[in-house]
């Protein structure tokens, strides 16, 4: 054997040993996360970092409809199909999406189809695994860890993944693990001139709809007073700010609230995002009070929304498209009633096999009155298609929420009825659109508890159902954290539908994703939840990467106005690559800061009204005689900056615009690339804030000015 062969043999042996070592002793990334073939947290947490098919391109679609079955894993689909249609039956909507040759375009050609699976893990069990950790009073405390690989996601982290393309922690709403807002599909669609809609059977503030309408460090930040329902809490017979104060803000990061110079709660941001159509539940949270003491319902009406409140089915049915008047229809105070009355899972009992459960229709289900999820979808499509913006296209998200909520309750009939409602909503959409230009995607946010088993397990609760074909399905519910049968104290067998049966939990398996229409084949094989964002955004021609999103703010403009009472304000437009703005008003002579926004956290500042006008009020500002000022507005995501000096170059102390009538435009400025962006963005600001907290330097004092929208 010559020396070359000996060297080759030695190298081969070393290589084999190294490979064997890699198999027997997996490597760990520097951050402590598993890193054999996958990425660590640092790589996964950046925008697009979790994609599995980043190199695969997109076909173009004019419209996209995304159907989400919350908690609808493969087992939940099968349970519902077995019961409603028999084990060999077929859903007319749900099963046709993605099925080759099952659907045709308007020309009779088979629609493109695709079916695959996607991974759903998150990057933290709560905000405690992020830089946005807070205490019980809503004060930022931060965490030493910005993300932890977490195999089981919740709805907010999963929804944020497909809404923004960014992995994040459980409870986060379209922010990353450092708290930085990530632009969502509705914001990007609006920036591209498309019509938009958001439909659900849950509270509209709940995680899945919230990811398309807001940015929040906590999913429970429903309103300015958290989850206060707008009722009398102190017993004085009145509903006022005292009740709101008693309710507290502990569910929200304090600096996110508008009263503290933040971008606002989920409900308030919904009004800022201004989707063309919003339909769901959660009406009671709009009884909360804004920083001016007005209810959010009042604010919605003042801002031109067509509003429909809890129980007003006729008002819903009579909705029509009206120019400049988006729809806000919240038909229930909370989550909407399910189609079927509850069933109650119980411990092992032979009598259940002898008398299997048959579900009965719930008299409170709004579908009895013509307001089912299918009716919501039908109405949303009518409104969107009547909107002139739909000539360019639309994006619509539709959620069947209570598959998850009733799976938590071990309520088989509840989850089955909701799956049926989602199936019929898909069928309703198929009657309204042409699959030659519309992509329909059907998937879920996370898997759940219910499992089809051979027989009733002794270790878990179960329900036995009588299927449509006469067979029986036994469903096991066995993921409660509680020991349901300890010490003989089990009362779960009592048929009390008001009691959650042990609070069943999510599971972490990959999920089915199916699509029909242009670009549907992109969902084939194994993808990640974040890939769905790129499939949808790419099909619609939206900005997907960070650079192209930042460039959406290149047209930013700021205009300083003065009203007839001498009050100054700024009208900001064109910052469509941002969710949050900061600003600073400086006296040019003294360089003194006259007014500025809160920049203490990534969720502090002024919420951008995408593709509309964002208003900043300087109610307490009075210009000094002979002085001039510069206002600089900065996009906190894009880093784009626009400045304007006023009253005038001549130095007039209080220039009177519009020929002396005392009101009108004072000055304008447009975006220029900043050399040193005002108001440090995202992680930089948060890092400084956390450093201050860590050093015990006390509270950060920031002068803030009320910010409004129109």
C-alpha cells in the first residue's frame, strides 16, 4: 500500500468516526439549542429564518383566501368526517381543496392543487422566554433569553408565523422574540392597494384574527383595560373610567397602551389597521374606554366604520359596500355559539358503547338565523368583490375557531359542528371565486387532543359517537395536566357542559395544508408554518423580504398643519413599511426637544395607519415668537426618516397659512435615507431599556404627546 492510499484510508476512518460521533453525540448550538440538522434560535428567530422551501418560487394569484381550522389536526378532521358523513364519506369543501382534478376553473380546466404537511413549533412558552417579559402590573422586566425552541405552539405564535413569516414565542402577536413588530399580510396587502378581510367565529381580539390586525407582546391585551368587559365593577350603578381603572392593565405591557405613549391594544389597533371587512365576536371589549374616556364603539363610529353589534343578525344581513366605510360586525359579546350542543367526555363506562352519543343542534347557534361561518364568508366575499380595490385583488382570512376551544373542553360535538361550519364556509367560497385567479389554502394553526382509539381507555376521558353510517367512533381526551382520577374525587362524569373537562392541551405534531388555485403546488411536501406567509405574499406580489418591506416607506411624507384654534398637528402618509413611528419636535435655535414620542420599547410610539393618514397631535405646543422648528418622523421598522421645518424659512413665528384664514398646511417634508435614525429601532432600544432595568436606574422618563388617527 503506497503512502497516498494510507492517507486516504486514514482520512476515511477519521471521517467515519466523526460521522458516527455526530450520530451518537448530537451537537448543540452556542445558544444551547439542538443543532444537528436544524437551526438554532438565533437563526430561526429572524424574518424568514424558519422557511423550509425558501428557494421555491411562486405562481401569481389575484386573490387569496386562507381558511384556518383552529386546532384542526388530522384527527379532528377524521372525527368530524366519520360522524357527519361516515368513515368513507367526503367533505364537500374541506376534502376537495388540494384534491387533484376535484375542482375546475371557469374555463373547465382542472385547478392546480397541492397537499402537504407543515411544522408548527414556536420559540418560547410565553413572553418570559423573550425580551418582552413583564410583571403583573404590566411593567417591562425582560428576560435573559430571546427565544427557546418550543415543540408545542399556541395560536398566537403559529398565527404570527403565517401572518408575518417570522417565528416567535407563545402569546406573541405579530412581534418577534425581541418584541419588534413584523408586518402582517393585511398590512402588506393594504400597502399594495388590495382589499382585505378578517373573519372568525371567535372574539375578534383572539390570537388567530389578532395576528392580521395588530402587534402585541401579549395576546390577552384585548383592549385598553385588558379583558375588562365594559361593565360596572365598583357597584356604583355607572360604567365609567373608575370601572376601567379597577379592571387594571396587567394583561398588557404598560408601555404598549396609548395612554402611556404606546401603539395601543389589539382592539384599538384593529381600528388603525382598518381592514375593509371584519366579522366575528368580542363585541363586549369595544365597551372599553380609550384615553379620552370614549368607548371603542364610539371611536369606530367616529372613524367611519359600519358597525354591527352583538345579536344584530338583521344588521349583518343588510350590510353593503360603502366607499370609505369599512365593516366592523361583532355579532356576539364573546366567542360565538357552536352549531351543536355540548357533549361531555367521561371516564370509562360500558354504557357509552351501548348508547353512543348523537349531537343535537344548539338553539343559540347563529347559523339558525342565517349568520353561520358560511354566511360570514359569503357576506365578506360580497363586500370585498364590490370594493373597487378588488379589481387589483383581495386577501381574506377565515377562521373556524371553536374546533380548538371545544377540543380544550373535551366536547366532541362542539368541535364537530365547528368543523362542519368551516367545511360549508369553504364550499360557499368555491361558489364565489374562480380558481384560475384565486388561491384557496386550508390548514390549521396547531394540533390538538382528540384521538380516535379502538376502545374507551381507562386512563383518559372519552366519548363514543354514533357515525352517519351507523358505525361508532371512540374519541380519547387524554392531555389534561390534572390527574382526573386522583383520590376518588373524580367528578368529570357529571354531564355539566359548563365545566371544562380537565382543560385539554395542544399537541405538537405537523399539520395538513391543502391548496387549490394558482401556486397551490407550493404547499406540497414538508414545509413550515412560516412558508405559508411566503406562499400567500408571493402569490399576491407583496413585499416579502426585509429590504422590500422597508422600501414601502420610501414614499413617506409628513405635513404640519394648523387648525383654526391655533393647534398644530402632523399628518403622516406613505410609511407603509412600518407598523410604528417615532417623532421628535426640536426648537432649531436652542436645539431643545419640544415634544417627542415614547421610544422605551418596540411597541412604544405611534401606530401607523397603513395606506392611510396617521395623525400626530401637538395639543400643548405653542410656537415662540420668532422661532422655527423641525419635526422629524422616523419609521421604527424601516429606519426611513422624514423631516420638515416650520413655520417658514424666513423665521416668522407663526405663519398664517391659506391666505390668512388661520388654518391649513404649514410645511411638508418627505423621506430621505437617515444617517443616524431618530429613535433607535427595535432591539437596540429594548436592550437599552433592559440595561436600565438591570442596573436599577429607576423609571425611564419619556415625554409623550397624545397621538390619534383618522
